[in-house]
C-alpha cells in the first residue's frame, strides 16, 4: 500500500508497532513534496508563522513590522513542476496590519478567540492588536528582545525574553511580571548563558517549558489559581552527547504534544529532540563489543555497489551533499552495511555543516 500520513495515523491508532515510531523520512513522502501555495505580501524577512486552532488561518510577522493574516487553503491546485508565477497559487493576505513595533517582529499568536493578535519584537515590546480596529489595546516593554509567545487563556499569555526571564502578561489587569528568571540562584545553569529563547504552556497539565541559550529545556509546574501564579521547578532536559560547558547551543523552539507526555525541542544549528516528559531517563552511549578478528564486510549487491561507486566519484569531486545522499540510497537496500555507513559519515564530516558535528 502506498504510504500516506493518513495510513500511518490509522495504523498508530490500531496499535501497529510499525506506526508507533515513524521513520525520520519516507521516500514516498519526499517524492510528493512540492510547493502548493505562495503567500505574497511581506516586504521583509518573515520570522514567524502561526496557525489558528482550526488550521484555517495563518498569521505571520516580519522585519517589515507588519502582521498579516492569510487563508492559504484559498489557493488553486498544487504546482505540478517547478513553481511559476501561477496566479491561482498566489495568496494575498486577508488583512495587513501596521503594528506599533519599531523593529523586527519575532513572534505572533492568535488571541482571545481570534479577535486579537499578540506580537513580540526586537524593540523589547509585546503588543496585543485588535483585529477590528487594528489598534494596540495592550503593550508592555521588557529589558530585551521578545522571541516567543505562548497563550495561557483568553486574557493571559507568556513571553520568552532574552533578558533571561519568562513574563506573564495579564490584559485584564493591564500588567506584566516575571514568573521565571535564569539568574535565580536555585536553578541550574549552563555555560553562564541566560537568554530565554522559547516557551510553551500546556493547559491540561499546567506545565510550562522554557528553552534557553546553553541548550537547556526546563519544565515547571504552574498554578494560575491566584493573582500571581506559583511556579515549581520540575525537570530539566539536555542532549546527553553535547558538552554542557560549551555555550554555542540554543533552544529556539519548544512545543508540548497534545497530551503533554512529550516535548519537542529544536536546537538551533544542531538537531531536533523529542523528550519523554512523563518518564525521563538518563541515556548512555553503548558501543558494540568486538573481538580481535572482526569479520570482513559482506559484498554489496550490484545496485548498491554501483551507487557506492557513484558516491565515491562525487566525493572525489568534493560534491559532499550529493555523495552523502547517494550513500543513503545505497543503504536503503543494505541497511547497516559498515562500508556505506563509513562513507556516509565521511561525507557528513567533509561538508562541515554546523548541525553535522
């Protein structure tokens, strides 16, 4: 049967083990990837995109300091070939709002039953903009750039601020205050880096995840039953293979799964990690045991051998991206073959991307 996301979801619900851990990539999916829609309207770098709860509207923020709202599904048929200027596939914004921000917008979220938009920017400010009047109805200025926003309810939201704090804003009370600071002496720190880069709130479990410079993700138990919420430090996650004393890591995005049992974290210029929130555990690297006379690798099938030779040629021409992909193609027919794995690793090392370290 042809692979599809719907089939994988159906198999997962039916308890099929194959679908419980989806592969990191699927050839059928890759072949069918293509541009379906061009959203045209911003005049600066687009820094953030956020769907509404129903998945029908998209809000974006940009260096042009505009918020734009889109209905991407209004586009025509998907592109069959390379995208051209087919007007059926170009969507213009439903609404374009010139915000009160004076610098790049980094975060946008729908708010208060889609009647308002929250935005955070490099000018250290957050604004709540009414979509009817297109005017700011709430604003707050912090000590540094605002990188991410997470909605708590219809009148409160959280902001990740690069001064090292997570701020709770209450539009009903008209004020904001810090609920967390990396500079607090009782919290673990890494590499003396304090910037808060990302934040997410899970309403059903009352958990807040905070991603920061240094690669740490901290999870707190939050209670919002009082005027000022109480925060209890719970868990901390960090990739086991990374050097905690090094300062180059940065968690640029965190997101809870729907049931709150897992947390997805993106490490800028590195990898994406999925953490088990309910059952965290330490992981260790286990190397296979070898005797003194390792076996010779088995011969490759003719197709895999031909792909390996093609990869070797690309490698000799310093075309490391193509060589790596060719070795992967060969590995699809000979999974785990040591020669192909070694060649693919060599291609990764030689292309010298930050995330390949």
